[in-house]
C-alpha cells in the first residue's frame, strides 16, 4: 500500500511540474512580432461551466464562439510588454465588445483595447489589448443583434504555434529597431579603451628606471680598475703556479728522477703510453667483434628454428 501511495504522489508531482513549465516557456518569448493560433472555448477553463447563460448544447456553443473568432491572432513582444491582436468576425451584427484578462482562478478584469483595422469584406475588426503573458486566458463578451442578447466565451493563444511574422495584421512595434539596438550593444562593450592608456603609462616608468641604473655601474667601474690591477698581478703567479701543480708536470718529475742522466728517455714514457692505449683499443674492438659474431650466430640459429617449426606445421 505504501508503494502505491508513493507512486501516486510521484505522478501527481510530475503533472504539477509539467503545468508549471508551461507558463515559463510562454514567458520566455523573445522580443518580436509573431502570429499564432487562437483557441476558443465555450466552457470556463477554470470551472468547466457554461457562463454564457444561453444554450446548454456544447456543440452549438463551440460553433458559435468559433465562428465569431478568427483562427489566427497577432502577438507583439517588446521586452516585458506584450500585446495580442484578436480578430473578431461577424461584426456587422455585433456591438458592445468587451475583452477581459484572467487575474487568478475564475477571476477576470476588463481591459481597454485599440481598434487596429476594420475589414468590411471579411466583416471583421481587429482589437489590440495588452496582456501580462502570451498564453494568458481571455474572456470576450458582445451583444449579438439577431440573438437579442449578450454572448460570452473564452479564448487564449496557443503558444506552441508562435511563428515569426505579422501576416495581414497591423503591427505597432518596430522589431528592426530592437535588432539594431541588440547589434549596437556588443559594439559598445568592446569600447573600454582606457586599458591601453594605462599600459602606456606603465611603460613610461620603465625607461625612467634605466637611467637610474646607469649611474650605478659607473662608480662600480671606477673602483674595479683599482682592484683589478692588484689582483691581476696576484692572479698571474697563482695561475702560473696552478699549471705547474697539474697532473702532467707531477708525472714529469717522477720520470725525470728515474732518468736524470738521459734526457732522451723523457720521450720514451710518452711512446710507451701510446701503445698501451692502442692495445686497450684493440682489445675493446676485438671484444665488440666477438659480441657481434655471437649476435649474428644467435640470429641465424633462431631463424633456423623458426624455419623448422614452420616446415613441421606444413
């Protein structure tokens, strides 16, 4: 039982969410001029009752309100301002037209309207009213001479049928001016030119810093020559001492001690060292040649094994 109750609550919440989404989508209509379908209802959309007070025949009432209302209307959106132009038919036999907008549940307020055009050939008059949203519910009453009484019905714009354009309706707003304003706004946004001026100002102190640094090396330079002369003389002997202390001269005296009487023997250690190095190179080259030979032999053996395996498989 609890699961069934939870499922019923979830379905109810889903339905409520879909109903709340409808006015949000209607309110999100961009500025412009549109045509849309006008829906009529002989029944009160809130209560489901017939408020006309005339016939109780639903088919007859629906046919009456449909024949008195054109199927197409005009919607004009200018920012937060919205106007709807309703085209009523059979106007040669009607008078005292009144239009109402829905405020809340089963509550309507009469609004003023402007007559935009009259078409005697179509026997129609266009009434323009201001509304709070595109899909707002409307109510219309008028006196019908052949019937001898007032008639009442409800109507609203089908927001799902909004199409850009004005059809044969008279338009009161100029959507082209809004488009031009929209294009001008991005042109104004990149106008922040003060940024490059600040960069020019920041770059100016950089050269001012360079002259300030220029005098610093000059005094240092004056002191350096006095110091450099003294270390040059002191460094000269130190550098002369360092090469004498290197490994080459250290080996020379050792060999000289062994051959103090024969100076020609000094060349002998150098020549003996060279063949020593040559022997090491020959040994390394021989070792590398052996390794290469081993690698070639191993590759050949692997190839023979692979060939034998393939032949057995065949």
